């Protein structure tokens, strides 16, 4: 993927001209104008003031490329993202709606835009986190996304707004994140969360104090009291839990370090054991990770087998849910999206199982599977949402899912 500003052509034309401000991490913006997507350069983390300035400059540059006035500005649902604030400010300036698009819906919509898919699809959106419509951190989602418009009247709208319909069908079992965002940087916390959920909280201090000191007692107390322990269905946090359980990652020095170490172990082991399988039909991985706590030991071949077991169980559970959903809804396509698609072991296992079931599997081609491509999905959803956007949409409220 080219990190610099450039233009690509889509197989289908968007009915509306929309500028999208993208995500918070790996931020980049885009303008969808007919069948053309004008991309900004990659800005990076919007916590950096220089990245914020770069986004503002890119928005102005994209506006200058537009062949006519915008119909909307799209953004993530998270109200505190700088990109959300930028979108709202721009929408007010141009007197157009600011349209909030749920993070994982947008991941799937990236692929719909790139492949020109108009039929309903089952989407597997797998990443570190994105805010759900319930305010919780999602990230291991099974979605039904359809291109056909759905007429929904919101509490704030006098007239119904037609939107791109989508629904959350299933998700990975939620995990508590002791310490909130700190748990994403310290995988041992996610492993401790699994132990506590299994009724084995008494093991937390004995197991982790030698690695992290008094923090183990603190985390145990947090889990017992339910203090600062938001819950998440994130695929990334499940990878962290598995890595923490195996003892291969205590603290991460960079994003997805634990998941990449786990993938390396699994890939090497599976290359030597190509016939290994691990049948699993559930999106609850607590029992799978429970087994990993018995495999700790430096240099042990059992660690690699455990890493492989986790990957195959995760893929099998997701595929089982997607296959059942596709049959129930008469869908032929399964779309994969989200940053966890960078994991080749997971993707290979997922694709193999889904394709054996006769389903066509689609992935991002150009935009990228992670948040660097999210703006295209945001813009596509907003562009395919017909009618005058409702007062709710104009105020920055989300494009509502079918569960509401």
C-alpha cells in the first residue's frame, strides 16, 4: 500500500460525494467522488500534534480535488477522536451532515467498495478495538451487511433516513481489561483476566508476581471489584491473553508485538505439522486459553503447539459462526476486515474452512486491512446511505444498525 497521497478507481460509482476523516491510529483521510477515491498521505497517530496538522492540511487538499460540493463528511463513532472533531467542524463549515459510521461496519465496507459488492455479505471484522454502538470496545465481530437501504425513523428525525443496513450477529466472548488501555500494552493482564473468568483468580498473584511484582496483586483486586475493567470482544486482546498465558509476552514495546510472536511460533510449528487440526465451534476461547497456562516453559516445543492450537481454534470458531450465518441469511460472500488480517496463519485457516463450505471469501486489496484503510469504508457507507441525512446524522450520531 502506498503511504503517499494518490487516487484509485473503484469498480462501482458512489452515488454521493463524501469526505471521510478516518481513524485515530494509522490515520488517513479520503474523498470518494464518483468511482474515484482520492487518498491523503498516511498521518499516523492523531495523538501527535504534527499528525493533527497533517490531517487538517490533507482535508483542505482533498476538498480542492472535489469535482463539486460535498454531500456529507464521515467519521468514526468515537466522540473523543480528533478525526471525529475534525469531521464535525468541517461539516458545520460546509453545512452538510457529519455521519458517524461504526468502526467494524466501516472495515467491512472497505471491501464492499473495493470489490463493487452490492449483495449482502457476512463480515468478520477482527482488530484491536473499535467503539461499538453500545459504547463498548468491539473487535471480534460477525456482521451482516447489506447494500439495500433500510428505512429507519430515529427519535431526532422528523422523516425516516434510508441507511445501509447492518447487524451484529455474533462476537467473541467478552474479556475484562484490567487497567483499561494498559491491558493492551501488558498481555499478562489479559491472561490474568482469563484466569479470573475461569474461577482461578487465586492463581494470579502466584503466577505473575515474579514477572510484574505488586501489579499482580493490584490487577487481582481490580478484577475482584470490577474496578477499571471494561469489557471487550477484541480479537487483539484474545491474542494478548494467549501470549500472556504462554508466558511469551509480558509487556509490549510496540503494537501487536505479542500477536506477532504468537503467529511466528504457530506458523513455524504448523509448517512442520501440516496435518494438525483443532476442531472448535465456539466463539468462547476461555477453555482454549486455559490449556495454554499448563504449557509455559522457555524453549519448550509445547509453546509452539499451544500457539498453533489457539490460532486454529480462533479460526474454526469464527468460521463456524460465519458459515451458520451465511446459511441462515442466504449469503454467498464472507468479507474479512480489520488489522488482525495481517496474521497470515489466522487468515489461511479462516479462508480454507470458509472456502471448503462453498463460500467466496473477500479481503481488502488496496486500502489495507487495518485502520489505515478505514476512511474508505466510512465514506462508502455514508455515500450509500440515501435520502437527506436525518437530524441525528447531521448532529454526528451514528448510522444505526438493525439491532436498534
